[in-house]
C-alpha cells in the first residue's frame, strides 16, 4: 500500500463559497481550522463537523469533510449519538453563543459532564447575527439591541465558567484575530481526549462590531490580555505587570514595584482544581487582563470509552447476543 | 407441565370455559407479583390468556388509601382469548381500599375473596367506610369468602425467624397459593421463581415458600370453598411459548432488528411512563453490542438517535406523548436529512401530562401531522403485546428501506399487558437489508432509488463520499442547500411521494368475517382484542358485520378504499375523539362513524358489542 499524500489546507476547502458577511470573524476561524487539520494525521473522511443554527453553524458547509448542519442548539446531542456509535470518527461541534448557551444550554452542559470526546468551538460574538441583531446570553447587561431597546436586563453568561461548572476536561479561549494562537489552541483541542471546549472571541462586524475591541486592538492588546501558559506566571503588558493572589483574591501588580518579582505571581496550572480555573475564568476587564489560552486540561474517563468497556465486559461475560437464546430465556412451555 | 396431583380429592370440580380474576390490594401488598405468578401457572397449564396490570399513578400513595390500590387482572380460557376480560368474575381483595375501588367492577353475583385481617378500623377509615362492609350486609349479593390471610400467614410463619414486616409481605404468597389450589394449578413454577429471586436470602425464600404452600393447603382443607374449578387446555398452535408484555416484545424486536440487519443498534431515550421499561430491558443486553443511552432530555434522546443513524447505526428512540411533542422538531430533521430512525410512542392519556399510567390512542394525528411544514412520516401501530415484536421489525425494515424516520405506536394497555406468545423461529425471520454506499463515482447525496425513492446511506469514514447534510431545503440531486422555488416544490412532493410509496409494501388487508356486509369495523392499535371479540360475538348472533385492523396508518393500505365500499356502514372505534375516522373520511370520502371512549381504559367487549350493534 502506498502512503497517501499528506493532506493540505486545500483538501479541506469545500466547493461551496463561504457566505458570511465580508469582514466577519468567522472567515479567520475557518481558515485556521483548514490549516490545522492536515497536521493531525487523520484521514479526511474520518472528520465530521456538526453544527446547530446561527452564523457559526454554516461552518460545516465550507469544510470538505462529512458534515451535519442540524437544528438550533442540538449539535452536542447529535454529535454525542454519533460519537457513541462511531468512536472511530473525529467529531467537531461548531456553535455560537445563542446556539450553545441559550436554546442548547442543556445539551451543552451534559456533553461536558459526560466528557464526550467532541471538539467544541463556540464562536462568541455576543449577539444574534443570523436573525439580525437581538441580544444574546453573552451580551452585556444594558446592551441595546432590536429586542432590548431599553437595554438588556439579563446578566450574561461567561461561557468558560459554564464549561468549568459542568466539569469540562479541556477549556480554552482564543481570538479570531490571532491566527497563531487560534491554530495552536485548535491543535491542543484536537489532541485532547474528552470534551475540548474553545471559546473563540469573534467579531460580528455587522451587528456587534467591536465587541472585543477592548481586548484585541493593537494598542491595548498587550495590557488587556494575559496569555496563559502551563507552568508559567501570569505576566502581561510586555512583562511589566502580573497577576498575584492575595489570599483567594487576585490582584494586578507591577513587577519591580514594592519588591514584586515573578516569583510572587500566580503560576498557571492547567491541571489545578476547577476552582483555580474558575478564578481565571472570572478575571474580567477593565480591572484585570482577560486570560487567553488553555485554562484547564485534565484527564478524566472518556464517555465512549466507558461505554465500549461496558459492552466489551458484557460480551466477555455472556458472549455475543443470541436471538434464539434471548427469546427462550426464562419460563417457556411447549404445547404439542 | 402437568398439574401436580392433588393429595386428596377435592370436594367437587366444576368445569368452566373461561374466568376473569382480579387481584387487588395496597401497592405494598405485592399484587403484581401475585398476578404474574398466577399467570405463569395458568399459561403452563395450557390455557389461552391475557392480562392487564393496573398500577396506581402515585409512586408512594400512603398505605391503605384509595390512590394506593394496585390491581392485576387475568382472563383465561379453554377458547382463544383476545382481551384481559371486561369484568372480573372473581375479585381477590387484600384490604378495604381495594374493595371500595373495585367492587363496582365485579360481575353480579361474582365471587369475592376477602382478607378479613385487613378490615380493621384504621384501614376502614382510610378507605372511607363508616361501617365495616363485611358486617353490614352490603356484600350479600356476592359469593363472599372471608379468609383472615393476615393471621393465617402469621401463623404459618410463626417460627420462620422473619420479622413482622417480612411476614406481612408474604401474605400475597398465601393468597396466591389459595388461588392456585382453587383452579388446580401447580405451585412449582412459583417455587422455582422464588428460588431464583431470593437465592441470596434463604430466610425470606423459606418464608415465601411456606406461605405459598400454606395458602395452597388451606384451600384444600378449609371448608370454605365448596368447589374447585377447571378450565381446560385451549386448542392452541403447537410450539414453544412464553409470556410477554408489549414493552418486552418491543425491546426484543429492537434487538432482533439489529441482528437481522447485521449492523449495530442504538437507543436514545429519556425516562417516561409507560415507555421506560423498554429502556430498562435494552440496557440489560450490552453483550449484543447494543448501546442504550439515557439522554439529558427527550430532545437529546431523539437527536442522539439521529446522530447514530448518520453514523450508520440502526437507531431508535422510545417515549410517550409529551416526550414525542418535544422530539418533533428533530423528527423533522430526520425526515429532511432522510435518515432512518424508529420512533416508538407508547401512548398514554393526554393532553399535557394527562394520565401517565392510563392508556389512550390520541397521538395518531400527532404522529402523522405534528410537525412544521409538509413533513410526512410513515406511521404503523402494534395491536397486542406480542405483536409489538413484529411491528418493531416492520418499523425498522421500512426505516432503512425508505431512508426515513418511522413512527411505531403502541400504548400503555398493550405495553404493560401480557399474553402467551408462540416464540417465533429465529431462522425464519426475514433479514433487514442494509446497504451502505461506498462507490465514490457519480455520487450525489440525494440521488434516489427509482422504486423506493430512498437516497443512499453513506457512513462517515467512507473515502471520497464526504458530503454535508442539514435541515435547510436540499437540492434534489446534490443535497446541497437550495432556496430555489421549483426545487422546493419538487422536494416537498418527493418526500410525500416517498412515504406514499410504502403502500407497495403493505400486504392485502385481512378481513375478519365476510368480505362484504352491513358493517365494517375498522380499528388500529391496542383495541384489536376487544374489536375482534366483539365482532365475533355479533357474527355469532347473525349480524353481517366484519372487521379489519390496520397495521399501517400512514400510508393507509391501498385496498382499504375498495374494501370499505363493500359495506353499508363503516364504524371506527377508537380511544380518542375520532382520529383514524378523520383520515378515512378525508382520504376516502366515506361517511365513517365513530365510537369513542377516553377514560384511560381499554374498550370492554360488551360495550363494543352494544355500540357496534347499534349500526347493524
Ligand atoms: S451577521 Fe455577523 S456573525 Fe453573521 S456572518 Fe455577518 S458578520 Fe458574521
């Protein structure tokens, strides 16, 4: 057998032209995905992209893999059934803030508590784009939209806190406008066993332009973001500032001031307790830099492996299913 | 097996053709077990039979109260039996609440066996009796046998070492022993069952065995019962038999379908009365390689099944009306993406939460029409507990042959009802043909088979066939998204035509009775037994009435229209306000008449005899 030629980015581009608005952050996410997949060594036919409803959920159409554009909020449930019955496939879920956290909130958390081996991308643009501009479950309090002309009165979800609360084994945040970081994060997620969740901060330039500008603008980026690296202290603003724990309370400190050195800073640990990861997830501007990177990456039992193990153990004990035996088990009698 | 020889000759043996017995007591009294064990013994003795359990709706209604009453009815005969019996001839009553709620059903002059030990003041009060009905003469018109089962069981287990509570729980075995004796049934099957059940609890086992034997001996020695009864063997088809409930038969049908199709099976389900037993049963058979998945909700259960079907697995979901309502959007996705999923609705009383433990047939139109858009889904129904097996196989076969979701309707009545089943010869079951496409040449996701209009089933993982599907309207060939007006029109008609073509798979409709006459009774689902028996009785009286029972409800059998024209009147009995009748009227322009009942209970034969009788 000849080894198949290595796949390229082009192999993952479908014949359908993306139809997102020009300038939409989704284009970059698609491009990074198509760049990363050839490196995974997985045959193209073994990838399946499953999505719900929303702008983000058009994603599968543009991937030249198997794909399923399902119904609003249900992608995790459909992907769970697929993964349980076909553990050999690499199954990706593409969703948005409304799809995952509003109509599909229940499936979203149950997928994570079960640790179903799915790679999940949540494009968070803090707005309903496809339905043309209503507030979403991640829109900020007071957000003025078509459906909230006087301002939203609903406090937003923090997607990472929800994921951590549901005990997700891999939780990360990346940004549409940071291709390198996004690629690296996608790779890490692909290699994780269990649910790998990535929140991608994504700009909807039509209905919520600049929602992440305070983090992503070149001029503020360094001081508004802190890149998480396992085993490294939380340093940002070009190495001038850091995050330190004062008891259980995080605080921003300036390195070199009052004798503060890197040794005093909070050191990132991806395998720390969920409450540590939660503390990072709750670091929000303007008083804190927003962490970007992998918040949590732990190993715990994977759903389909547990299922397969049960099936195998049962077969070991009882042999394979026999219909005749099944129907004749228990009390039977013969009429002659 | 032969009945065990009686140690001494009974006082007198009376031969009767059929009898209906109902065991009633508090839900803690073990009436279901008593009924099932009596059923087992009766089946082994060669009678034809049907049973129906009646559980309280509340899980833990306070002991001794009216809502806490649990019952089990068995109808057995030397003739073929199709229903669990209209009214009990014999009522075995374990406490006052059971008497209060069930006495009205007992036939006039029927036999009443009462556990007097439970007729104490507190229980009488809980049942709302001001005076003890055993002493005020109100039972004078029945053949009443008073037995202090409570005390007799205590005496029998005096030295057993069991505590008072354990002794109390054994009194159902005493009652069972008594009834086994009365109908000349052996105790061995029950003894065997007890040995299995209490294999790790020798004290309890010994106690139950003792109580059973004590009841049996009591029947024999007490002066109380003047006669015993004999119901002769029924003339039934030779072969191996077992008892089966509808839910068991459905679960085994699912396993059989995976075996016959040669592919893995998947169940996505969420607990709901009265369908949960299918999930429980399937969860026991992991060695079949069958994955049963308890999802986080009804929607996820259906969606997981769709995901499994997309992956090339034989997928099922099981639920009841309220759950089906939640699944409908996803069912629409399955029909749009043309993936095979069998959706089983064990119907219960509705609307909303309705009557979870009671039966009804009011979800037919929900199955046929209950989704947005033009969304045709094939619908079939099972007609009896054992028929659930065949109906499940048929649903799975249609699903993969036509690449479509398929509804199978059963109901609480046949799901929990039990009947003897001539176990099918596994080798004679028809294989379910499954073909996965692997040829990448000229592949279009929505290309169709010209006979069935089914598209190809493609497993992800097949090289060269990568494609995308979804809920948006599809291009009629490529399956890509299409907003084209003409294409939408074509696709809507194609989907309808595909389901309509299932008619080519429906065998000729069997008529019970003459092929023409005054009245044709058209039924569907779990009412089969009552309709069949009622029509037989009317025919015996010389009425020109026949009946047909429909397995296929969407599409309807192609010969039904002509068949109905051969009768002056078409009558449709249903446990709803007239759903099949609407379909018949609108599809065939017949002036079909309705017989309706919505009491959470099945039709009685007698009420059908009189109501059908009004038309002939
Ligand atoms: S509406 Fe917003 S999110 Fe949707 S495609 Fe346009 S820019 Fe992107």
